[in-house]
């Protein structure tokens, strides 16, 4: 049974004058997706977690965070485990299916290669080469559309992608910039070249099923705007840059 973490976001209410909603909004997140979201010692943490909680608190929204495996995130909207999910990349393919909050942060796709090889300049430099990428996420569709000459191999997750790369079964791995760096450093220290740039930039947001939860998104956007204006958003980002 999936353990749920209830987080009541009530600080700043006296100053904002916003009344908290009676029932919590259940928001699913990936339980292993550092540095953005992670379930650690029974507690939700991560860069995206702190941003969402700070915005919810400022808007007076009571939220309940629901940790699930990465590949189940979108499914939670269908089976009723959650009313919203994060972090979800805003892409043209997803716009007919989801409504999104304002972006909570920007990440992107990056190319990882075996050390000491240098990072390729772009996807075109990998024409005819084997590139692995997880099936969950927007990078597979992006590569198929923008770099059809690449020999794309779809994997289960980040761990499989990196294992194939390090074992010599692929020439490069296309992964999320921030997450790929964190997982590669943990699993294969000094075996993978850390990329310094992204081949595509992707906005992360909170997503809901199309046509649902409009009031929640509107309130959350007010909170996001507030924490950007008063410097809280930047403080959170600065903190996680040092982690």
C-alpha cells in the first residue's frame, strides 16, 4: 500500500488573507526522481517539492503528497489516487491531455557519454549511433522527430539507460539534465562525462487532467507568482544548487 505523506500548507495565511481549502488536494510525485522529487526516510523532499509546497502555502492550499513509482505518475490521475501530478513536462503532445500550472522550473535533455569522452555538440553528431533514453518522458519523441538518423533505443528507466551506456551497449544516453547528473554520479562515479549544456529546454509544471481542477491551478499560479516576486523561489533554487 502506497504510503501517503500529508503536508498542510498553512504558513503565510495570516499575511495573505487567503482561507485554506477544507479538503487537501492530492498531488502525486515520483518517489525516486532526484533532485526534483524523492521519498527519503518517509518524507517528500527535492527542489520541485519545496517549490510546490511554498507556492501552495502562499496560496492557502492544503495539499497531500502521494509518492509513486516514476512510471505510474500519469496513471494516478486515471485511477483516482491523485488530482494533480508533478513535475510534468509541458510539451505540445501533452497539451490536449493535460492542463498545466505556470512552470515551476526549467530543465532539459542532455547527452551523457562514457568518460573520458567529450559530450557531443548536439544530436546530429550522433547520426548512426546508438542513443538510449527512458520510455517515460518527452525525450524519446523529441529525438524521433528532430534526429531521425539516430539509432534510438527505448529503455525502462534512467538506471537501465546508464547501465547500457557504461557497459558499452550504447554510444550515448539522452536523459534529463539535472536528474541524469545526480543518478550518474551516484551509480557510476567517474564513469560518465557530466554534460554542461542541454540539447532542449523543458518547462516543468504541475499537471491535471484536461478540463479538471481549474480553480486549484489558478490558486497555485497565484502562489507561484508570489514566491517568485518575494525571492522565495530563488532561495529554494540556490539551496538545491549547493546539494
